């Protein structure tokens, strides 16, 4: 039976014990190197609530380039929200600057949290040129509609 299998095998296939014949013929495949995307100007969205802080850096079309939040390290949150916001902003700005070549940003701050100012200062300290700072916190103008009058 073993002699029949050796006869049926292709004569040019080098059969080594433990490796199939197809693996011996396989050529090394090279993947094309991914082009580095350069984004010179971006938009930073800072969401600062009382409990959490999040930064998202996007290009001008709104596609998220990188993000960071203070929740990634609970120890930083324990040291205080402004410090946690500063560390999160530094991390996101470092990635945007180094990997995508970002130089200038427009900052949009939302929320009543205590880490708003420290996040913006950290972005400037990380080497990003801040063009505009906008407060986009939603403000209710006249509030919700009150419930209808109670009839007894």
C-alpha cells in the first residue's frame, strides 16, 4: 500500500516528513507596506463630565484618527479629574502628532467637567497649534414642556 502511494506522488515534489508537499512549494509572500496618512489639520472633541473624560481626534471630514479617555487608568482618575483629563489629552495628541503628522487643531469642548481647561492646556503642551476653542455644551433654552395640569 505504501509503495502505491509513493508511485502516485509527483516525482518533483520534495516530500519531507512532517510537512505536506504543498508547503514545500509555497513562495514567500510580501505584503505591501501601508502608506502613512498625513493629516495636517484636525478637530479635537473633548467630552468632560463630572465622572469621566474622553478625547477624540478626527480629521476635517469627521473620521476618528485616535482617541483616549481617563477611564483607561483608574489610578489617574483617583488623583483627580483635571490630572486624568491632562493625561488622556497628552496620550491622544501624541498619537495624532507622531503617527499622522498633525500640526494644528480646532478644539470643541462639551460638558461641565473640571478637566476642560487642563485638557486644552495639555493639547498645547503636546505640540499642537490650537486654532479655535469652541464650547459646544448643549444648553436648554426654555426647558422641557411641563406636565399638563392635574384634574381631581
